[in-house]
C-alpha cells in the first residue's frame, strides 16, 4: 500500500500555520501553501486535492486538475495520481485496493451522512475486491466534547461513538465509530490515529481555531 500522513512540520508557513500547512482556505499566504504543496509533490508526484464541504459527494479522478473539485471523497483507478484529504481534527480515511484507492474526509457530519459507505460503493463499482482502510490522526473521544443534542444525534445512529471527556461531559469517539462502520462493510482496518488536539506536532482546529491543515495521501 502506498500512503502517507503529514504532520505540521517541514514547510515554509509561519505563525499559526507553521509550518507544513496544506490548506488554501484557512487564511495562510497562498504562495506559502503552494510551496508546501510543491514540497510534498517532490516525493509523491502528481497530487489531487479537493475542496471539502462536510458533504457526501464522491468524485472519480481520471487526471489531476488545477481547480480542486468540491467533494469529501476522491477515488481513482489510475496509477501515478496521489489523492489528498486535508484535516485538522476530522478523520483522514484512506482506502486501498489493487484496483482503486480513495481519500475520504470523515468528520461528524461525514460519519452521519455516510460518506465512507458511499466511497466504498464507488470503489466496488470500479472493480475493487479486497479493500483495506487506514485511519489517520484525528481528535480522540476524550477530547471531542459536544453538546448533549449532538451527542444524542450521533450515538442514536452509531452507538460506538459514545464517549465522555475526562471531566465527564458528553463527547464523541468518531474514529471508533468509523472502525465499526468499516468492519460492517467487511473492510480490514489499520487504525493509525493519534489525537490531533493532544499532539503539538499536528494541526487542531478545536485546540487553536486559526490553524493549518495536515493531509493523508494515497496512490496506486
């Protein structure tokens, strides 16, 4: 499997975005972001990013385009194209098979609207047989505090998301819930998640508000 997760080190951005910020939509200088993306491309080759909107749209990529498609999942069956998913607390989900690969943005809304399942369906329509999932760094269950309303909304659908903070307030364990979803789809899961909020080497929107984006990349 060919994949990589970046952290916040090794780039040229400064201040709140130091240093390997890959997000063009967070207030960082565009020239710095493009240089960071160029640095990543030096080792990965052609990379396709997306404009993520917490939706469930899946786009099949047949060639890298300049304008990032609006989607929360990218799929390709073409070798030589790396697909990117940007995150700063949400889950970067990478899906790998011999026939196709996918990069998926799974936050609370993405979990509820079934973006992972939709992506798996598209991969299987493209002929993917055995699929392996890799879950990258995301906010952990103890750190993702939510209102009781949001807690009830999510756990009523995904009981595995039930969690609480160290102080006993409502929280959601999205990685655990996603593992359950994927296992229900007969997908092998490699959970490489570490908490974005707890690690200073990772961007975290919940911790810092103004911050950059790290990414997960996958390619055939």
